[in-house]
């Protein structure tokens, strides 16, 4: 009679991999807006106050839409540099970072500030 080699299984390894796989599965309930619900004309009453702030600052509205997940109105605008300030949560840029950013803006020929 030959003795069988005993195999050991680490506890928790199989259960952890199942849990991770479950977290990555898409939700069964649909979230957000349909593509047709995202459109938001600049004449919308939701934008009246913000549009007047943009105009008062010397800017112009470019476009608007409903944020796809929450449905909140979002306005794209072009503002003069003298009318904007950096976010108080934004850290100071290092000289190297500023130089690289300026170089990339120049190379791409465009710049879009997401704030």
C-alpha cells in the first residue's frame, strides 16, 4: 500500500478570489442618464445664474450638458485669465512640473483646464 501525499489548501484563498470577482461585476441596475437625456441647451433655466456669473466675469459660455451619472448641469465656458483663481486645494507646482506642462501644451497646440 502506497501512502498518498497529503495536499494542503490555504484557507481563505479561494474565498478571497470569489469576493474580488464579485466586486468587479457590473451592477444589475442601470445607473445614470440615457444619451438622449444628457443634452442641455444654454437657454435652460438651470443655467441662468451661472451664465450671468460667467458674463459678469467677462467670459462666454461654450456649451452645457447634464453630467451622465448624477444629472447635474455642467457648463463649459471660456474665461479671461484675470478672472480666475486656482483652487485652494491645488498644491503649488514645482518649477520642473510647470516647465513640462508648458512644453506639452505647446506641443499639443491646445489646452483645456478641467476646473
